């Protein structure tokens, strides 16, 4: 299991969202706690979040990263990206926080390099703010593991023999 925590500001300077790169194992599940603060000031307070219908939700979106971006006179070319996973967080017991969980075996078939972003949605999804974005690097699990032929005691006496 991979446990990660991020603190992300709603109001920030400069205007672009922060970039964070993540590394996860393809065999793991991912638990991410996102704490949202008012601004990128070191003394910023956590947002007071209320649940209920139309209440805020932190949404994580992961997509397959396509081939390199082509530029045409300073404008990036449009490309179709496949969304691999999207899910909302649940309000946490920590102030201003959401917990997002990606279950085990979900990451296993993802490509090695993915893109991701976290959005704060409110007003029933009518309004949203991107809080952060980045790349998600998926480490492949170790190769095939061969079980032992026999399980033995400390004195090398076979307890159970496979086969």
C-alpha cells in the first residue's frame, strides 16, 4: 500500500497549478490524503469543508500519457488522452482534507507514464478548480517469483514438499 499526503492551495501565486510527480508500484493500492489550504502562504489555514449535496469534493483523474506534444507556432497540438481512472475523495476527519483511495490491482495494467490532476469541485460539480497536476510513474512489480520446492525446518528437514 502506498500512502501519500499532499497539501494544496486554492489561491496561489503565480497563477499556474503546482506540479507534483508521483511514483507508485503497479502491485499496490494508493491512499492519498489531500489537505486544501487557503493560499500558498506558509501560514495559510486549512479550508473549512462541509459535506452534503453539492458540497465540495476532491477529484483525482489519471490518464494515459500520449506521445510527445507537437508545437505549432507556440500552441500545443490537440491529442486524445485515455482516462484510466477518476474518483472522488471522501471528507476526512482531518480539517480541510479528503481521502482518495485507488484499490489494489487497479494500477496493474496502467502504462509506465501517466498524467494526473486533482480538482476541487463544488456546487454539485458546476464549478471546479484544478489544484495540482503532474506525472504518475508506475513501477512494475518484480518478475515472476518461484515458490520454494520444499519448506524446511532450521535443521533442513523437509516439512512440506511441493508437487
